[in-house]
C-alpha cells in the first residue's frame, strides 16, 4: 500500500483517516488550519445521529447508511448520548406531525403526559409528539477533537502545508468545488445559546410549516439551535430574519429560552450533489469524498468505511461515481 | 395552451422549485409534470445561490421569479428588480404579504406595487385574492394576468371559494386567470381547470408529497382532465334523476 494523503480535517477527512488507521494504513492529513475548527462546515453541525427522522426528507440510503453511526462514533472516542429524539408540533400544526409520522419509522406516538415524563420541562406545553427512542446525538466539536487525538496517538499529525504524496483523498467539502462542478453549497445558519434555566436532555425537533427547528443539548445548559436550509452558496452571513425566526421558534418551544445568552451565531454552506447523496469519485490519482450535505456525522462513518475498503482492499463502493478510471 | 403577456406556455401547470428533497428529485418532478413554468423565490433561494439558479435554468422551462417573503411595496419592487437582472426576464410573480400566518396577500400594497412595476416595464403576475374589485384594480394598474389564491399558501385546502373564483372567471372572460396557492390534491387542480382557469400554480403539494415525482404526474393528469372537461362542456347538476337509458320498449309487467 503506497502513501495516502487526505486533504481536509473536517468530519469527512478525519473519519477516513480513522478508518484507514483501523486497517493499518496511516495516512497523512493536510489542512491549512492545522486542526479541526471553523474552516470546516462540520464544526457548526448539530451532531444529531437521527437516521429515522432524516428519512422524512432524505433518500432511503441515508437511513440505511446512518443506522450504525452512533456505534461508530462511540467506538471512536465520542461521547454519544442515546436518549432519542422528541418531535413536537404546536397544536395548530398537528397536521405536520401526522405527515412526519407517515414518512418515518421507528417512532412511538406520545401524549402530553408521556412528553412530560421524557422531558419534565415540556410538561403541559404539547399535547402530542413522536418519540424516536433509538436515536442519539453527540457534540460535533468534541467528536472531531477526539478523532484528532486518537489519530495523534497513532502518530498522525495534521500538517498545515506540504505537497501531497501518493494517492490523494480530497475531503475538502465545498472547497473542492473548484474541481467538482456539480457540487453546490446549501447554506445553514445556527445559534449556540446558554440557558441554564431550561433543562432538555435530548434532541427536540419542532415542526413548523415555515420554520422547522431543532434544539440539541450540549450539556451545562448550552444548546445548539438550527438550522435553516437555504439554496444559496453564500457562507459567512447570518441574516436577521433567520436569527429572529430561530429564536422565536425556540421561544415557542420553551419560553425560558427568552433569557438565554447568545454564545454564537454561525453560518456555513454544506457541500451537496444534486441528489443530496454523498459520493466517492475517483479521478486520476485523486479520490474525492464529498457531498455529505446535512448528514455529516450521520453518514461520514459509512462513507469513510467505503473509502477505506476501496483504498485498502480495492472493493468497489456503493456510492462511487461513473467517472472513475 | 395559456398565453401570458403574448408568450404561449407549453402547459397550464406552473410548478414551484422550493422544498424538494433534492434538486435531482425536483428535476424529475418537473419532467413528470411537464410543467410549463418554473417559479422561484428570490429571497429564500436567491442571493448568492448561483448553483441553484443553474439547476433551475437546466429545467428548460421559462422561469417566473417571485417576491415571496416581501412585506412592503418597496421590498417587493427592489426584489423584482433583482429578479429581472438575475433571471433576465420581465416576468415577476408579485407577492406582498401582510400576515405571516395566513400569508394572505396585502391587496392594498399589491395594487400599488403592481402599478410601479408595470410602469417600469415589468410583466406582473399578481398573487391576489378572488376579490372582484381588487382584481379590477390590478388590471387598471397594468396587469394582464390575475393569480387568485385557492387557499392559503401551503395549506393544501383546495379551492376555498369556488363561487368567488367562478364569478371572477365570468367577470374577466378574456384575462388569463391562474389559481395560485392552496392546491393539495389533483382533484383541486382539476376543479380549477373545470372552472375555466387558464393555469394552476402549485409547489408544496408536489414537493412535500411522499413521492414528489408520482404526485407531479398525478397533477399533470388531473390538469389535463380538467382542461378537457372544460372544453367538452359539462352538464348542469340537477335534483332529479335523469335516466341514461331510454325507457321505451321496456317490458310492462303486471
């Protein structure tokens, strides 16, 4: 096995490095930032490991490939919180809940009392919901740093510059758009707030015809709130409208969020192919791994496994593009 | 086929481009529906989204940009000007909203914005209510097409006021009329065509269906059925049964 150089230390690059290392192949990693951080859109992700919920709008492959993501992350040093997802809707938008239930599996309908048993602070606020008991979440930043540390223990450091040697694995996300013409950016905006007055222990999704919202607990009263889905490539911009909408939706979920301290307002663009599914693409001496879209932490393990199987054992991956040699 | 501002359009179905599971599914839905026009929102999808614009241009149908999300005359006019530059078309679907829960058109602001835009050379497709006076004012303002709602946007409730839509058709027999918004089922779309409307504009009913591509096809078939029925001339409903088989020659028993 000749040398492999991975470009990009976001979720895709680090997961591929981890899978390669597990097969005894120690790659180089090059990322100008030198460490996982805000250069990667995965830094601003929600960290939901929610394959069943995602199936509401995603292809069946996303569910299938995402099913063992939680196990993968746990096995690779991330703290995975397995408390499921609670999907709620304001009473006037009950139809949204029915639609969501129809398009997804592995959920249990819950009534007001059952919602209160799961999340006491939501007592009396929502008459009905759906509980996806097997889903999980993690803290994306801690998870990436855990991968980085484990790779470091194997002697793999993230280089800030240098010439790639051997086969190149391009995991630069949207930055690879200069070479992947069919890649596009789908903008997302997110907030991080601290609100010790509100205690929620699992991912909550609030359905709304215009402003769907999710809240992911980060522990210590910190919550990540996201996220918009805008078909624009523009990257570093949070509009007042999005901030207002997300905050009012959070307030509708729990009025206690009105007192929250805003720690961070972030915006980034997720790399996506036209079918919103990930892809490996071999072109000459480069293997591109890209297009995780809004499913970074959910799909990166499966895509990384495919990439490593291909690179180490020559096994043809499921999501390999037509233009491989 | 409908004609808007002198341009003949291939199909009476106008399909929106928002909320699909992926651009690939959106493109398949367009092919299945054979929609004649693609509508696109400037504010939510526009801005820097050159990639998405290219995907929309690739659909190969005329683009009707809209001013969704605008709450004032000024916002709507500015958005329309951006749209004209971006999509190189004088067409603009004019939406001015007052209330975010019903997304009911602000008809007062709508008429004013329609006049400003028409004077500026735009060909305005106003998203309006079925109010006869408002529609008259929009025509006075320079509009040559009217797009009354069937029901609030995304509600899927169908035609809330068939009487109002029918009388609008009767009042303005020569103006192209489009039912815009509120369509949830193919039967709603068929009903609009049966009422003599020239076209139907919908988005959510297809994009958020369990299988958007199949629903796109269902809408196309329903619209074709409604259009054929309108041309065929329907019978009037009546209270008493009218036998469809001639009675003479029937055996008289006992």
